[in-house]
């Protein structure tokens, strides 16, 4: 069972933006709750729109076969729409947007 109070720090590189993510919530949803938008489309691990690099930390997938090849996993690529943190993480998403900032 996952501790409901547990959360991990997520940093969006290269921007340096940070937010907290619970291990039961995808990085994509956690980012949105915190006011950041990551590229996305299907939100189920198949379209690869959200594909990004995991710079540091560790994630697990909420589905058995996410749309990332073995070679891509070895290169550090992840799908934040179906990835949940198991440690503090840094993800490289240059196209992320800060929706908290004034227009």
C-alpha cells in the first residue's frame, strides 16, 4: 500500500520549475495540478506525445506495456502520462509551460 502522505519532488528541466508528486498520480497529472502543462494527447501511454527524458530519479509505470522501446528506456526516455515517481525526479521537457505565470 502506498502512503497517501508520501510525495516526491519533481523538477522540470531546463526551466528549474518544481512541484510535488504523489506516487499514485502520474507525472503529467501532478504537473497539471501544480500549474504546469506538459505536452500530451492520449494520456494512456500509446501516442508518445509526452515522451521526455528522465534526467534523474526513478519512475514506475501504471500500465504493463507503455509505448517506449527497450532502447528508448535505456536512453532514459519515459512517458509522464503513465509514469509515477518512486523517488525525487528530474524530467527534461523544454516545451513545458508554466500556467501559473501571468500571460
